[in-house]
C-alpha cells in the first residue's frame, strides 16, 4: 500500500530539471518566471491604495485624498467638486515608499476621534487599518502626507495633474 501511494505522489511531481517547461498539452503547476510569487519575506498588501483624510480644526476641514494603485488620486473637499488627478511620479514614489515602511500588521487600528475642541485630525487608511498621523508607527508618513494635502488641494497643485 505504501509503495502505491509513493508511486502516485512521485508521478504527480513532474520534472525537477529546472527547465520550467512542460511538454505541449501538459498543464504546468509552475508559474512562469515573470510572475511574482508571495513568500514569507514579501509584504502582503503593504502599498497602495491609501486614503488620507483631514477633518476638523479651526477652519473646519473635511478633505479626503484616495490614491489608487495606478497613481490616480480622488480628491474631495467640503463644498467643492470631487476631482481626479494623476500624482507626479516623484510624489507617488515618496508616498508609496513611506506607506510600505509602515508595519500595518502590528498597527492597532483606531477610529480617529477629537481630543479637544478644534482638533484637526489627519488620518491614514491602508491595508484595512486607520490611524492618526500622530501614531508613532506612522511617523514616516508625516512629511509625505503633509505634501500630499498641500499638492492635491482643489484645484490640484503642481504635483497632481487634473484628469
């Protein structure tokens, strides 16, 4: 019985020659070399999309910038028309790199709440977690988020070209 099971297991393994190709008509269980594979060291879902929101404050902000994986930002602000713009590749790279540096898995998600009257809340949402920009784990995002909120203002700034 063990020999039959071992024979079945071995026949399903295929060639280990490393060629990565199978005879024509034979389905391959090995992904093509150009396909990315997820490994233990690869961060899963560590980058975009990301949403930055700014609410409250003395001025009564209610802004939101959602950045998709394609670098297109959807910008909304109270009393203004929502618009879409393409982020400058340099700004997008800075934001993406900063978002990828955050350990989202260990971040304690919190619903940002006001701490005092006229509290301005800047929050970041990515990978299913939301936290205030003041969270020590989001420190790496402080400068890029500030630049994003300035440059993606309505009408879009010089680093966000309207679509």
